[in-house]
C-alpha cells in the first residue's frame, strides 16, 4: 500500500492524505528551524521552508473548501443578498 495525495486511504482511522499534508508542514518547520539556528543562514533554506508551508496551507485550504464548500456557497449567497437589499437602501436614502 502506498500513500499519495491523489489516493485517500484509511489506516487505523487516520486519513493518509491528511497525514501527508502534516508531514510536509513538519519538513517546513524543520527547515525553518535549521535556517534560524544555523550559523550560515542560507536564504535558499528559508525560501524552501516558506514554499513548503505555503503548499501545506493551500492543501489545507482545498481540504476545507471540499468539506465546507456548501457552507461557503451559502455564506456568499447570503452576503450577496444582504448587499443587494441593504446596499440599495443606502442609495435610496441619499435621494
């Protein structure tokens, strides 16, 4: 059995793709600590740490978008409706 981002496997109740995202974040934190506590601070290590942290944040955002997608759509529609209703009243009040 292998674990990758396109395949979701459950090992003892743990989602393997989620573990992969946290593993990438762990590597990013380790690289950043290496950058901070190393005598010769190489900018490449800091950039690699931030890129890996950004990839992890993007994956986490897509995971939330996938699981909370319907709630986000509902929130956007409610906000658009409130803007239409209350935004026009403010324009009418100026007349």
